[in-house]
C-alpha cells in the first residue's frame, strides 16, 4: 500500500511539472493575437510601454515613452493587404535567431519608412505583448 501511494504521488508530481514546462507556440499565438481583440487585450501587459516620436510631423526629433493603459488600448490588426509592408519575426530583441522566450515582430515598410516593432515575452509558458515601438517616418 505504501508503495502504491508513493507511486501515485510520484506520478502526480511528474505530471504537474510536465504541464508547467509546456510552452505556447508563438506562430499559433500570433495568429490569434492578430485577429481576436479580446485575446489581444488579455495578452497585453498593461501599462504597455509605447515608444514613438513626440511630434509625428517631426521625424527624427524627440522620442517619448508613453504608458498605454488597458482602457486606452485600441485593437491592433497585424494583417495588411498592402504590398508596401513586410513582416519579420525574430527570436530575441536583437533580431538574431536564437531559442529564447522573446520574440520581436516588425512591420518593415518597403521604401516608405514604416517601422513598427512589437516586443513579446513568454511568461509561464504563455506569450504577452510587453512593448510597442513606432519610429517610422
């Protein structure tokens, strides 16, 4: 009986630790994040750090860091039907491919100056938007 109880305890500990190590797939997460406004709101850490130009008409001028609150957030669609943008995803904030818990999603304009970056971090197995940067011209 003692052996059976010990075996059951071992199995429970093993299963609970295995469940914690399962991490969400970024591609699956991003497709849901890009299209589902409720999911996007749930998976954004607020206040969200937002980096942009102080004056949008003065590109290259002063950069400001704003903190966007949850009630100020507007759903951000990631899909564009224009050929003037291209997406790029990196495994870390430096743009180099490594196996990390960080992803950088960028909209890079094709000869139009668009540069919008979304910084994601995997926290306890789930992905969250932690920062947005819009420094295009």
